[in-house]
């Protein structure tokens, strides 16, 4: 079954670990994606200040460096994958026998509080921006801190909505989440690319039931995160049962049309029951015990295709 994954940190890890995208020893590479029948992968440029310091560059230049790595990997592996900027591109690539790579950003630091950067990054191919990571920035505050969007943050989200760059509220504070929902006016989709259900695991990175309902009302989506400590408190082992439990809860609260997958591959330290991207068919087969194939098709790719349209 075709799968669109809303979030992984593989792209940023390649340079740091001396790996390449075609074949590596990380959670995800192109050969294993192809074998697992994956349709598209969102590749995040994860901007961590430590990584910027290690490279002696600003968050803006860190993004530009990894944008170039993304497109070089697309070029080097043109027999397997091509860039995509919307659903039409993903489907066209599929017709040509190719998977799709979608460029995203995790942490809004490269924007440096400048609304004009949203348009610049869109021209670079970015289609989704996780507004914060675990630190305060010019946009707002992470969920471990709390606090509303800053005035410049509201301007940036407005600009993203107008330009069709998806605001991603995973990592954002609860207050900031509701600010983004208000700015969306239920007119623009809002995405939580890699978050689970707080009702099942009381972690601040997870979404409350009210948040899940609000995401559905924007016609957005939430991507199930595979990190064990988001699935079960204090766990280091991510089971298929736990992923299924959270998926069922997200369906119940957000609606079947608003749930997807956001693995967080290569950004999590958990041991996964299905090992890595190669185990995707096993995970989906397990989930089929409680979810019909028609509904799984929505979760695996149809919901994401609607939003990326």
C-alpha cells in the first residue's frame, strides 16, 4: 500500500553521519522505501542550534546547505525519486515509476522573523514548516515552555497561509497551537506532522482531544509519531499495538479524513517492533486487524494528497 510519510530527520543526519540517501544504516533509505512501496517522503531540514554551531553557520545558511544536499540526492537518485511540490507532482512521479521527495523545515529559526523568507523558502521547494522545535524562536515557544505566538510569528503564519506553505504545529506550545488555529479561520489547513494523542500518553508533544478536533476542522491532519515515549509513558520500545491504539484515537477525535503517518524516522531513539521503513508493510498488515483497507488508504496517502493539493 502506498505511503506518504509527513516527517523524518534523515536528510539532516546524512552529512553528520557520513551517509547517503540511496542506501545507509539509518531508519530510512531509498532502496528500502522502494521495496516497501512508499509513495512520498517529507524530508525535514531539522535546524538545531548545536548543529549550526558545529558547522559554524547561521540557521539560515544551515537550511541552504541542507537544501542543496536534498536536491543533490534527488539528482543522484533520479532513477528512484524526484522532488515534488504538490499532489499533482507526486502522482506524476508515480506514473513515471518514481517516489517523491518533499522538502520541509523543522524549526522556524532560518526565517529569522522575516516574512519575506516564507516566499523565498517556497521557491526553494519548501512546502511545510514546523514553527518551533524545543527552543524559543522569533515565531513563538515550544510546548515544553508555553506561551502565545509572538506578533512576528502571527505575521509569518498569515504569510504561510496566503502562500500555501503548511504551518506545522508539532513542537509548538499549546497557546501557540490555538493561535495558529485562530489564524487559519478553518479556511487554511493546519498540520501536526509528527504527534500522537495526549489522552493516551501525557506528553506535551502530543495533541489533546480538543486539538485533534480543531485540526480536523481546518481540514488539516495529524501524523502518527513512532517515538516510543510519545506512545507509552516511559517506554523505549515502540510496539505496533501502541501505534494502532493512537491511530484509532486520532481517527475518533480528528476524523478518518485527518489522520496520516509522521514517523520521525532518524529523529527518534526508540527500538521499533517493525525495525525501520522496511517493516512498513508489516505495520500496515497489523493495523488492518482494526482498520479497513479503505480507511488505511486514507491514512497512508489519500489524506496527505488532499492537503498537499
